[in-house]
C-alpha cells in the first residue's frame, strides 16, 4: 500500500534521510522511533509531499 524505495531527503548539503526503504501493507500499524535529529519528521514530511526527495534518488509509492 505504501512503499519507500531508497529515499533521500536533503536540506542544502545536509542529508536528513539517506537510503530509506520501507513497506507498509494494508492493515499494518507502524511507528517511527529515533533520537532527535534522526529524520522522523522529515520522513513523514516526504511521504506527505511537504518536502521533496533528492532528485533522482528513490521513490515513494502509495497504492501502486
């Protein structure tokens, strides 16, 4: 249902998310855990389209 493949997100020269891949199937519950600055909010912002992924790096698929 939701799939991230090799996703990168950068803020200037700083990589906030690198090589993130995950898959969430219908009915799954998922939580994102990590320390401050680990990229949790950036990951959610990339999934929702609020920030752009690095050009040519990765893809985000929702329902195919």
